[in-house]
C-alpha cells in the first residue's frame, strides 16, 4: 500500500511551555556566544528549525517520510 496525505498543522508554544527534553536536545544552538553560561532568546526561525528536526527524526525512526510545505500565518 502506498500512502500519501497532506496535513496542515498549527504549532503553538512559548518558551515557558517547552519540555526540558526538547531544550536539552537543542540548547547548544541557543547559547549566547558572548557569554556561554547564558541562553539567549530563541528566535522563531531557530524554534522552527528545531521543531522540524524533531518531526523528521521521530517520523523517520517510525519509517514514515515527511516533507514540510510552509505556510506563513
């Protein structure tokens, strides 16, 4: 069976709601280069990239391919 389906999802979170596992997996790219002991604000672009990476990794591990089509809101 070949299966292909488009889903439109809306992602909604804030920095206070992010799970520590998610932060631990991506925090190195969010460290303040001028002061490595501090985190800087996470940009929307960085959060999008981290979310996309997690979805690809998780679904690929399950044997499911994924392609992102962007729709700005």
